[in-house]
């Protein structure tokens, strides 16, 4: 025996002695009292009674006396827990069902919460995140308010000059860098930031130094172009080698000096990105040359963060920004642009910045909230279901409780016992739930349209989410353990003990169960309706007329920025690559375009009929513009309605193709082909207006570009050429017999004709299509899963209730049968019960569902929240599953042998 | 405190203690006799009393409790604070009398 066990057995031995002493002492006390009372003339029996009465509840006294020696409560809970384990081991089916139910319920909550936390709630790892704010531009355009837009360097400096409420202001623009090493070139994510960004954030370096304002100068700072690398990159790429400080590397064609390493765990201020390189803002013109945005007052590309001065509230800063906005506009924009309505109506907004920012946030905040509510409801269904199960169990165990009560257990003690049991179940469920959540979150992340974001979102369960899971489990335990606990502790002891067979509290329990079941049915119905509507939304979105086909089409982004070919040479290179790809096996068509449908990004331009005398107005004459190569429409399967396609020759210049809605809007009532179209350009940087005319040579079918929810935008297609805005980074569109062939063709052609360009990851059009409805798919799949879960739970609930109903009514059913009731009648009797409960649940649930459907209206597409077909189907599903669940107990009722049922009474 | 006070006079076992307290309080304190035991256990744990098995005058195996030095000290402290409180109350009552 080790000293440890000896010590423990020592303690317990002493305890046991103490306890037996106590028991003996109390026994002696009672006897002495009895003897004395007998001396006073009472009979022995009478004296014993009186003595006991005078003494009080002996068990309770003994328990209380023992508690003095115990860590109060803890030991009784420990004993309860041990007892609970034994009890649960005796009914493994019940234990397994409850633990599994809870694991699914809590797991769903943990899973969604982990996502919510990672995306919406987590603070940046910086000191005093509450005082960090984000300053964004809210643009009030005729198409609606576009909020959270970035600023530019001029606006940033202007705010810096005038603000008295902000103690530090820095700009941040995500930027991808190409790191050129001996082993080849690779693209790394990064950011260009103001020199003071790290100071304002309050970060300290892990090695070397962080960027300083001196680094952010034209031509570079004391160390040349200073670069800070991420801690992760330092570890993975340089194996945490401190000598990397001072090393020169080639980053996007220029030599930069690594001056330091950002602190561990810092992933920038954009939540879903993980930058590996941080360079000063002034590096941007070095990389982008003529296309640089840094000295353009009209562009919007820098997100601005700031620290509030001590004692300044966000409201005060917002008020100040309202006064600064007009000053900043007049300081930075040319006079001809300043007074445009859209600029005058816009303004700076101050938003909390301590949690960073993500483009995914506005997209996913509401869906995640909806999911959080849905999983909350699922958890509620779980609890209601378990409460029902536990009640049924409590009524079979009432004998046990009555005996404990008779032996002197306090009510709270019995309740504690049951609560400990529920807690034990809930905690087991919680542990399983964490595993479940961890496994499913990886799957869930695939639904995020942004692949980089999905990779960088950390969804490992961290202490905070574990705490939430624990809280969830305890809450569940209270929710489903309280009712049975209360009932069990309020058993009237005597009648229960007197009757050995049938249950007394069954009546009380049945009432409680009968409340629980419709509740469960109602919640389930609401979930099913919501899921059905969200699923219908996805199928409607998929079925919309797109104006293009999505199968076997590959989208390959070109990255020709660093090729020697520029201008016309680059145009010819594109044409050569397209020609080469078309020769390769499997490829039936290929082309090139600036923007591809449903990518989420695109360009617009102002167009009018050249013969029209009306002046071009922004917004009303704004159309989508896409620069495309010949064969683009054929590759995507967009049909040509009239006229001809581009020819991929230099003679294309000066021609254009319209889609049907653009043709109808620009040239109403006349044939567009052959007419002249005028493009009006307003340069926001200098305020100069230029125009350019082109001839319409063809009309094509409408195609959806922005989103599946919106009608296809009127679009002007221009031939790609030297004037194309982002000529070096267009998309190849390849249609082949199979995706693999398309991919092979793209790689082969690229290696042959543009060997120096970095390799990019092509994606299939089908994936881009799915990404564009990622939110809807996420909602539909998850709500469907949750609804199925709730249906299953309701089924279990109905089965359990009806099974106990049949058991309790065995005698009655026997009598009825003996009196000549047919099997059909008995079957109907049981089914009537189910029908009544289902009816009640359905009516309540129907109201709940109408309310729920109306509150998710914003998520729906082409589905009316009052859609009767969906409601009818949901009710049908629920009723069907309810009756199926009741079938087994009903069959048992039918097969009752009246003779046996009566004899057992 | 009452238990300690009773035990200071003479060591006693549980039953005797109950009888003693009830007599001393002229049967004014009608508590359940059992409630004595948790209190005794608390005192035992705090080492203010010690217990020994013995044989009583009625020839019964009894567990006799005896006050310890620590118990004495505690009792004195308690009494003095109790007395101070009484004094305080008496003073207040006196002044109120003087005022009226």
C-alpha cells in the first residue's frame, strides 16, 4: 500500500469511526429517553414514539452531524454522483439516448458559437482593444448606402491634421506580395500599413523591431524598404532564426529588409486574413508604379484605424468626424468633384475597431445570428425531450424516492440527487459535444465563400468556447432536470409505499409530459418550416435563369504583371494562349474576360446613346462593363441574340456588344445594332471628363453577374485591348469535356507561352457558383440538419410518451377488450391521443412558424413567408413522423391479452 | 455557547446535556433534542470539546464530552462580548429611560 492510499484510508477510517460513534451515541440517547419516559409511566411503545418525536428527524440529524466533518455539500454531491453513475449504468439505453441527444444539441451550439466567436466576437490581441476605432466612409449613392468603404492617404492625413479626439491614426491595406527566392516565386498575403500602425496598436516585437514612422517615407527609411514578417512566417519559413533580422529579400520585384517579427498570435486587423509581410504604405507606389493609388486623391483603398484619446467616447469622435468630413473633402478632391451629390451626402463613420474587421462580417453576421437562434431552439427541443424522458424515468423510480423520503432524506436532497444525475448526463454530453463541434466546424468552414478566410479562421475550441459549452451543459441540466427533480421531491410518501404496483405520480407526470410534448412538436414544426423555406430558397436560386452554363468550365486568373510584354504585346500573348488552349485535347472553347459572373466584383461605366442630346448622369446611366475576348459568350454558353461576336483582332477596337436589358435601356424602341454608344469617364483624381464612342455590333442574352438574387444587370461588353483596366490580371475562361482537361490545357499553354508568370489556382465555375450562394447553402444545409434532429427528438418523445401511456393503461385496455372492443378501436384509442397532442402542437407550432418565417424573410428568395405548400408539407412530415413513432406502442396496446392484463391487477 | 457553558460546570454526555439545558432554561427552549448533535460535532471539530466513551451512573455506555482549554478561552471571549452587548443594550435602555 502506498503512502498515498494509506493516508486516504487513514482519513476514511477515522471518519468511519466518527460516524459509528455518532450513530451509537444517538441510539443511546433515544434509549435513555425512552427508559426515562417509561419510568414516568408510559408503555414502551408510547415512550419510544415520544422519544423519537422529541428527537426529531434522526437521519437528518445524523446527516447534518456528519456534514460537520465533511467538505460541506461536496461529499454529498460526490456520493450523489457515484450513485448517479450506478443508476445510469443500470439503464444504459436511457443514458446513451440522453447523452447523444445532448451531445448533438450542445455540439450544434458549440459549433455555431465557435464560428460566431471567431468571426464576430474575438478581440484583437492588443492592449485596450475597446479604445481602437475604425473610421470608414459611408457612401450614400442613389442605389442605397454603401457602408464601411475604405479611405485614402489624403483623407487619412486630413483627418490626422484636424482631429482632436483621436490619439493615433493609421491606414492599412491588404496586399499580396510575391516573394522571390532561389526555389521559385510564391505569393504571400500581407499588408501595406502606415509607419505608426504597430505603435498605435500597442504591439511589441517578437524579434528585431516593428515598423516606425521613419520607414514610411518616399524612397524608404534608414534600412531601405523595411518589412516586418509574421511570427508564423518566422517560425515556418525561417525556423525562428534570429539572424533573419537584417536579411534582404526580393518582394514583388524590389529588395526589402526584414527588420523585425510581429508578436505571436497577431494576424493583422482584418479578421479573416493572415498577413505574412507588413510594409510601409510608401512601398505601394514602388510596387505598382504608374497604377499606384497612394497619390491619387480619388481612389478609396485604405482602411483607417485610430485610438480614441483618453476620456473620449466613440460618439464624440463620430461628432467630430462629421465636422471634419467636408473639410477633408475640400482639401483632397478637385473642385469639380467636390459638390457631386453622392459626395456631399456621404460621410465618415466611426465604428468599434477592437475586434478588427472582415469583409465576411457584414455577409455572415445575420446568417450566423439566425443559426445561433436555430441551434438555441434545437437545444430547447433537446431539453424538453429529455425533461419528458426524465419524468417518465422519475415516475418509474418513485418507489425509490418514497423510500428515501421515508428514511428521512430531505426534499432538497432528493432534488439534488436528480439534478446531479442530469448534470452528469449534461457534462458527458458536453464532452462529446466538443468533439462533435470540432469535427463539424471544419466541414462548416467549407461553406465560407472566402477560401483564405476559411483557412485562417481559427475554430479550435478555445477556453472561451469551452466555457460556453460548459455553461450550455449546466443550463440544459437545470432545464431538463428541474421538473422531474421537483416532482420527485414532492412525492407523497405514504400512498406510494402502500401501493406496490402502479404509479401514483403518473397522473401528475402525464400532465407535465403532455405539456412538454406539444411544446416540442411546436418548436419542431417551426424549425421544419424555416428549414424548408431556406432549402426552397437555395433550389430557387439554383433554378434561376442564369444566362450561362456552369458545368465543365474553368476560370483561371492570369498574373502577367511581371511579364516583359506590356500593352499590345500582352493582348497578343492572351490571344496566343487562347489559341493554344483550343488546340489541346478536350478543350472546345476558351476566351478571356476581366470579370466573370458571380465573382462578386466587377466594373461599371457611364454610357449613353451617342445620338442622345441628354447629358450623361452618374448612376442613372451606369452599366456593368466587362472587357472580353472573342468566343467569351460561346464559352460560357450565353446565346447571341443578334449581330456578331468580337473577332479577336485589333479591328475590334471601337465596337461593343450589349446585353438585352442594356440595349432596351439605352436604345428603347429601336434596334441597337449599328448604333453608336458613348462612354463618359469622370476622373475623380483630376475631375476631367472624357468621352469615347463605340459601335454596337451584337446583342446577347442577359447574364447574372452580381448575385443570383438580383436580376441580370444591364451590361456593356467591350473588346479587351490595350485600354483594358486590369489587362495583366484577366480571367481565362475555358470550357472542356472535363475539368481536368481544361486545367491541363491551361497549365500547358501557360508553361509554353508565359513561362515566367507565377502559377495561380484556377477554380471551376461550379465552385464559384456555389460560393456565390454560400450563405444560403450554409443556412439550408444546417437548418435542414437541425430540423431533422428536432424531428428525430420529437419522434423519440412521442414514442416515449405513448409507450408509458400504454403501460399505464394496460388494465383499462384489457377491460375494454374484455368488454368487446375491437383491436381497431384500441388502435384508434392510442392514435387519438397522439392526434390530440399533435394537433395542439401543430396549431401552436403553426403560429410560431408564421412568426419565424416572417422574421427570416430577408434570407428568402422567391419564397413567400406564408407559402401554404411549405406549411402543409411541414405539417404532413411532422404528423407522419409522429404517427410512425406512435405505431410501436399502439401495436403493443393492440396485442395486449385481456386475460393477462386483468390478472396482473 | 450554552453547550460550552454547561460543559464548563461539569462534563456530560448528550442526553444529560439536553436535560441540563432544558432545565436551566426553565423549559423555555423547546428544541428538538437531535439538533444538539450537529452542534456537538462542530465543537468537536473545532477542538473546543473532547469526547470519551465511558459508563454513566445509570450503567449505560455513554460518550462524555469535556470542555478543552481552547473551548474555555472561546467561551470567555464569547461571554465577554455577550456581556458587552448586554451592557450596551442596558445603557441604551437607561438613556432612553433618562430621556423619557
